[in-house]
């Protein structure tokens, strides 16, 4: 009860901020019951009058703090939950917060590394960027190799406790919504909150981000036009991440890019092709590729930073993605439809022919437009909408891919408004299909399957041994009966005692209620 009141009080504060920032002004009250309509009218009496419509929710979430900012960013990747319009509004939500004091950052670093700051770094500067979970400092390391500049990412003090508190509130709302709304149950709001909680938990362990950096460095070691910063593992812990400092030009600094005479159309193609290469070839992609997280170094290579949000695609998902993209490129709509059924994404009771017809309705308008008018991100958005009509369950990994594609495509088109997305993507997609779905790929898949079968067969004796032991145990229970441990019997007895006590209380309440009713009737 106390916990519920605490959640209600905190959510009441959030409701006040939403009302003040005019969030309820974008809600159509007509389908709501009269009490809800009255509540919205009251809320609108205190809203600010100087906030633009598209900024209302973003501004409110920023005011509410780190957890709500992260919630907004997460929901921007789930248009299936919040709707396309709100998801688009949330895309502009900037994860930028005031930096916490330098002294606190030093304390976090010393605690995380277990040594004085002067032993870890020869210099440790002020914060150069701050977000909801961590902030970045420029520092220097001096060792046998000389002096080098590094970037030190430091977790916010007490951020774990703050997020836990707010996530508990989100769970409270989601559980109540699912208990009272079939639509909330369909959207699986509790699952949405738990997915966000897992994502945030990984972001708040900077060793996980360091591991993502390391994995992508291995994946792209032979790429000539992309790289990531090197991790300094000796100066990395749960709440401190030290990595190479990048002296490149950020992709959001158009003036510096032009002054350095960077070939901007080529840069746009690099952004698209590298993203698709990571998604298809590696199944592991940077899911926050906005221009502030991308740099160009002195060799005109793309350098990505901030690996807190990553996406993964299984081999099945990658096959699905490659085949549907290639199917649209070649106008083979029947094959696009078949891929959905083969992957098990669309239930088999639907008609492949009808689904292919719906796919054609998406693809044909694209081929009637000029190349610079075709949006791959828009295509994926329409595809996810159409598949919803055929009972395709929400696949968060594909939605994250689609939302990242929106950002990546926007970055690429900002450098070349006439960029042909399909012509740029085609060699990457075709190469992956030839390698994985062609003769060589089928031979490798067969070899992999044989190896898996061998591992299963080698484990059969152990499985058989465990099965025999289980059968013998079951036979003993059948012959001698089930014997419970004394502590188990005691626990069952205590549980029964509590149950009987509350049943007794309930009977007394019922009896008193009946007595009161009889007394009223008698009078």
C-alpha cells in the first residue's frame, strides 16, 4: 500500500509536468470517458502557452530527468506502441543534461579504478559532454609509450538508484494498464518496460559498452573506411570507460567538413554502406548513428563513438532483411512474401498471394519515382505496417533497425540530396546474398549443420544417463511415496496457518455484514 502511494505521488508530479508543458493538448479527448475528458480540460488550464506542438513531450521528459529522457528515446524506437507521430516527435529528444561537478567525477573514477586519479591519468579535464547516464572528460595518460589523449566516460553518481526508482514507477503504470485495458495487453506494456530496464542496465555497466567497442573493432578490422576508438581496458571498470580520443570532424559540423574539402556525397554513401554492412555481415550494428556520434578522421574514415545502444540481428533476421531488400530492388514481390512465411513471421493460415499483393502495393509506387525520392527507411516503415494486417507479431530488433535506418538515411541525404539509396545499398545486399545464400554459403551452412548435429550426437550418452536416473527416481517415488524435507513441511504448515487466519477474518467480516443488514431490516 505504501509503495503504491509512493508511485502515485511520483507519477502525480510527472502528470503535473506533462500538464504544464502542454502534453495533454495533443490528446483527442472525444473517445475518452467523461471523467477523463474533464481531467484533460483541468490539466490544460495550467499549460504553458509558448511551447511548440512537436516539442511538448520532449521538453516534459527533459524536465523530469534522466530516466524519462531514456524512456522517451526508447519509445522513439517503438512506433508500434506510441504511434508513428509521437515516435517521430521523440526522435528529436536530445540526451543532453547539465554536467555533474568535477569533484564528483574524480571521486567516481577513483572509486571505480581503485587508485588516486593522479596514478591513473597525468591530467583529467572538465566534462566536454553530458548525458542522462554518463558524461565524458578529456584526459591524458603517460606511460612507456609516451603521452596520449584519451576520452573518459564517467557514470553519474547514484544513477542506478534513480533509474531503479523510476523504472518501478513505469512497471506500476504498465501493470495497472494491462489489468484494465485489452489494448495495453496487446501491446505488452510490461514487456516493453522490462526490455527498457534490461537495455538501461547494460548501458549503466560501462564494461558492456567497452565490450561492444571491442567486438565492433574486431568485426571491422579489415574495413578501409570505418573504425572505432581503442579501449583502454586497464582504466575501464563498471562506472568508468577509457578509450582513445578521436580528433576527427563531427558529421554535424558542416562548415569544418567543407573547409577540409571532404567529398560529402561520398561520405553519405559511406554512412549507408557501412551501416548495412554491419547489420547484414556482422549482425551487430550501432543503433544511435546520429551525426554527433560520427566523425571523419584525417584519412577520411568514418569513426563511430558512444556504443551504449547497439542492435543485433540473428542469421535468420539478416537473411530476411537481405532477401526483402533485394526482392524490392528486383521487384520480386512474390519472393518478398515467401520470405516472411519461411521465417515464420506471418502465420501460415494467411495467403501468400494476398500478402504478395499487399507487398506490391508498397513496392510499385517506389519504382515510379526518381531515385532521390525513394526512402528505404520509409519502405521498411510501410512494410511493418502492412505485416501488422497479417498478424505479424512485433519484432523489436527489426523496429530498432528501421528506426536507425531513418537516422542513417537522413545523415546520408544531408550530404547528397540526390543520393540513390537503392543503388548505394545494392552492392552490399547483393554481396551478402551471394556469400550466404549462394552455393558457397549453402555448403558452409551444411558444414555448420553437420557440426551442430555432431555435438548433439556426442551429448546423447550424457542425456541418456540423466534420463535413466530420472526414471529410477520416479520409480522410487511411485513405490515409497513422496518424502518431503522437514523444512518444506514446516513452510507448508506456516502457509496453511496464514491462509486459515485470513479465511477466519473474512468469515467474521461477512458475518458482521450480515448482522448489520439484518439489524437494518428489523428496524
